[in-house]
C-alpha cells in the first residue's frame, strides 16, 4: 500500500478526523494508534510523511521520529502536540522533524503544510529524474580547488542541492559562502526560479526588515506605495541570507515565524502572504557562542542549522593556491607568475582568504609588466605568527570596564567616528559596539 501520509496517534477519533480531512483534499492517508504500529506499517507500506503525536503510550513521538529517520531517511515527520514548549520544539527539530503543530490546529493549516512537503518532494524527484537522464553531477561554477577539504565541500554542496532543506554555510569572511549558495541553488530543483541574496550586516535593523518582508503604503515616512520584500521576489526560488549572525533579536523572531509558518507580513500591514522560498543562510560568526550569550535565538539556530556546510579557510588548503592564481590570471591581461612570487603567495596565511588573494592578484597584474614577480605583490615576505597576547595583567589588577571604555574610544578615534570601521578594528559587530557605547555613555 502507498499512502503519502501516515497518521499516528493514541486517540482513534482524532486519527479518523484527520483522515477525513485528507480524503476531502484527495490526499491518500492511513492511520495507526501507536509508534510501534507505525514502524510495522512502514515495513509493509510506503509513506512520504509521518504525522505523529508527541505524547503517546509506549513509544512517544520523539522516539518514533528517531526510528523513522534511522530506517526511512526520505520520510518527513511532522510532530503534533498539545503540550508545546520551546524545548520540545527544539528537540524535535534537532532530531530531524520537518515541522511541528500545536493542538488544536486548523485543518487548513495542516493540509497546507502537507501539500507543501509533497510539492517539494515532487520537485526533488523531477530534478533527480532529469539528472539521471543527463547522467551528470552538479556543475560547480567558480569554486576552485582539489584539496581533500574542498572535495568534502563539493560532496556537501551536491547533497544540499539534491535536498530541499535549509542550509547554513559557515566560514570566515572571503571563503566564498555566497558562491556556494549560488551553486546549491543552480544545481537544485529550483534552478529555474529566482535566486535572491541579501547581506544582513549591510543594512540597519529597520531597513533590513522592510527589505526582507516588504512594506505597505504609509508604513513609514516616504513609503508612498506598497513594496514587495526579498521573500516575495524569491517566489518559488531561493533566498540567501548572508551574515545571518548580524540580525537583531527582533528580526530573528520574525524570520523564525516565516520559517515555521511559511508566510510573511509586510511592514505596516496585516495581510499574511504565503512564501515557498527555500532559505540558505551564511555567517562567519560563532552562532553557538552567540546562543549561549543570548544574542542569537536557539530555536532559530536549530531551524537554520539543519544542513551545515563548513568552508575551510585558505590557510588550511594552501595546495589550492596555484590553481586559484591561474583561475584569476585567466581573466587578466597578464602572461603568468614566476616561481618566487607563487612561493610567497603559498607561504602567506591569507586572513582575508580567497577574496584577499584575488585582490592581491588583480593589483599585481596592474603593476607587473607581463609576468607577476614578488615585488609586484602586496603581501609580507613571510607569515609571522602573532603573539598570543600583547597585554600582561598587572599583579595589582586593573579596572576592566575602564579598559574596555578606553579601547572603544581609541577605536572610534582611529576610525574618525566611523562606527563600522571602529567595530572592525575591535573585532566585534556594530551591534556590540553600539551596546558598549551605550553602556559607557560614549557619544560619537
């Protein structure tokens, strides 16, 4: 038997009510009354979705979720519960649940979520069929490197492209996170749909919200007409949220609701607009530490970190530098690079990663006659490890608050009052800098 939806709940009447709703929508379904019975059913039958209650006699919903994901990884699981807590929801998402619903819920909402999953699976199957007919692997554009670490990245990109799940791309600045996102989109079932990118660190909070969700006429001064946001522009395509770690807690909460409910509300409006965009996110920040510090939502972290892709810094894959250099030179009016210059590039640790290497090559190409030499390169002659600390704590101790205040004031002075540059000097986010300025009553 093939039934796209298997309903699992101790309450027999509730199972029958959901099945009746599925029948009305021409969605095939079946039901059983325990987790153990669900696993027996799956041995003999095929399902696309398991809809299970969280609290059940015998095997509970989380235990069933783990068993389904272990034995039937392509089956999506939706958890239902009348005893919803943030802890339960986060645990379910960590274990691989596609979604969760809080009882009582509207049947229309359940049907909408089930249809969304079935549609995504249909797109994925169609894409796999096309690839099997072509017999090719994903074509990765402009991602260069043959090191073992990059081969692992390619495997992850391929898996991410074949999936419809949310992807979190991690890596230092300049490692190519947006390039990876573009390749995941281009090799996935949504390739023919729009790819929309937004840098969350480049916009102030108020503007970021309107860019993401759009706004209604009159929502604020200057809003003379309705404007669609990035989610609406993405449509059935992909939205890439770069530097997600720089998003404020308030905007994080709104993004979480979009991920949970697949709907947005424009700024200044009340109308709920459905969105089917796939979300890819990226950050160079330590989100785990930010969660511990309370500046990044734990539930959003688990929503985003379903499929992590970690990009290695260039200093950990120096064997790729010659190939990268040749790639950059192929677009420049230059013959090549001599061995001494190439050795210098390999010895350097590249704190700015691939982006810095590209900038150095492009500048050197301007200075060089026909072949790039070491004198044309704007990098140190050798990589010198920095001392672990240039500050020795005095035996008598000192006032940490006063020290932090002076550092902030010095950074602002060096940056000429430019807060973005001051934050970069201190190695912190702009939001953290504003918090310190407010704490120490620094006005600039």
